[in-house]
């Protein structure tokens, strides 16, 4: 009899759920990570579905592997369930979806699904809403020339500042400096932010919103060696000419005029500069970007 029970248990994979933990969060939800399954291959998709539905009797008391998972969390007054599923265990996604779970987000190696159990519409925060692109307006103050490119992959060959998408965890200024170097071979240093463009439903952002920041950079090398895959043309152009030409993208045109104003009247008129501070999270720092604040106001108490 015991043998039969064990055989049944093994066949259905219920034992694989033992040891799975439900971790409460400070908002009243619970998180379950299927990466914690000890023998994921032994757990059948249907068995997982039954466990979620609350029709199996697997696992130890107190563990997430006990019966009535969703119903029990609902009774306990949990407001939400976060379910992380490693990509190789993706067969469980459909089982969870049939219980009302929906995708919250996916990373390269896993997806996270959520189910809102609380009163009224879901109050769970969404995932990433924007992609970030950063360009560098590299101005050689000695010659009044600015570095411009034409993209190889665009139908309209308009002049623009070199730039591209930010990598995860990358500072705005670092993206500008890196992209400028990769696309043109020019080395530069971050000075300030000049403009921020927000565009919703951007076709190049998979229909999401796009933030496009243009930074003012100071060059430390001048010999162009541009990337043949990404750029059609690249040159140092008179800032006056860029501000006047019709062959520039509208954003480039506007920012060229702003940069010209700063070049003539003083960059303090246009710069959004950066200061770094320790974050409340131990060991981390953040960067604060704002217009120049006089010393007397910085120390204002
Ligand atoms: N007004 C302006 O001056 C313009 C501003 N932007 C902004 O610049 C930022 C993006 O800059 P980019 O130079 O485009 O990024 P980027 O410099 O990071 O280059 C993107 C690379 O990905 C490749 N790529 C894109 N989609 C692809 C696909 N489906 N398959 C294969 N390869 C693909 C491209 O060919 C390119 O090599 C965005 O924020 C955008 O809004 C873009 C164009 C013009
Ligand atoms: Mg680019």
C-alpha cells in the first residue's frame, strides 16, 4: 500500500513540490519561485495545475507545496501571488494562466506571472514602461564644430547626433560616451544633459514609450573612424550650419540651436548638470540631474 502511494506520488510528481516556499512580501503578497523545485522534471504540468487549483495533497505543511495553494492564500488574505518560472519549466505557464495568472515580465532566463487576489482592480506595479536612448552632442569648442552622423539603416538620410540604447544598469553619460565611441571612434567626456524627449507608442521600442536624452560631451580625440555597419556618413560640422540645415532630424535641429545658444552665451544657460549622492540603500549611489544650484542654496538649511 505504501509502495503504491509512493509510486503514485512519483508518477504524478507531487513529491517534487515538497520544499517549495511561499515567501510573504511587505505588501501582503506571496512569491513562489519554481527554480526551487528539487526535481522539476518529475513534476507534470497537470500535477502542477491541480496543486494550484488545490486538488492535490502534496508537500509538507507550511510549505507552498501543501494543498489548496491559491484558495488558501486567498483565505489568508494575501493580496497577490508572484510566480517565477525558469524558462526550461515554461510548461507551467499555461497551467498558471488557466488559473487566472498573467505575465508580469520576462527576463532572459525566466518569466514572472502574477495573480491579484485583493479587493478591486490590481494595484500591482507594472514592469518597465520605457526604453532609454542616449545621444552625444560632441562640441569642439576650439573650432565650433559638432560631431554628426547619418544612420545607415534609415530611409531618410538626415544628420543626427551619434547615440543608441542604454545598457541595463548603465549611467546616462556613460551610454552617450560609449555610443559616440562605438559609432564614430571619437573619445569624449560627459558634461551635461541638454534635452529629454518622451515619445509613446514608439515603433523602435516595440510599441512602448521611448525616452531619448541628448547629452553635451567634450571631445578628447578628433580623428573620425566611424562604424560602417551603423553609419553612412560621419563628420565634424559647423554648429551654425547644423542649426540652419534642413537635412537634420527635427530633434537634432532644435538641440543644435540650443547648443549654439549655450556656446555663444555660456553653457550655464542650457546645462542640466549632474551630482552624485549616496543612496539610502547601503553601498549604492544615485545621480541627480538638475540646473546649476548656487552654493548658497545648496547649503540652505
Ligand atoms: N531624432 C533623432 O535624432 C533620432 C533619435 N533616435 C533615438 O535614438 C535611440 C535609439 O538609437 P539607435 O541609434 O537606433 O540605437 P543603437 O545605436 O543602439 O542601434 C541599434 C542597433 O540595433 C539594430 N537593430 C534594431 N532593430 C533591429 C532588429 N529588429 N533586428 C536586427 N537589428 C536591429 C540596428 O540596426 C542598430 O545597429 C532611441 O531612443 C530613438 O528614439 C533614433 C533615430 C533618430
Ligand atoms: Mg545608434
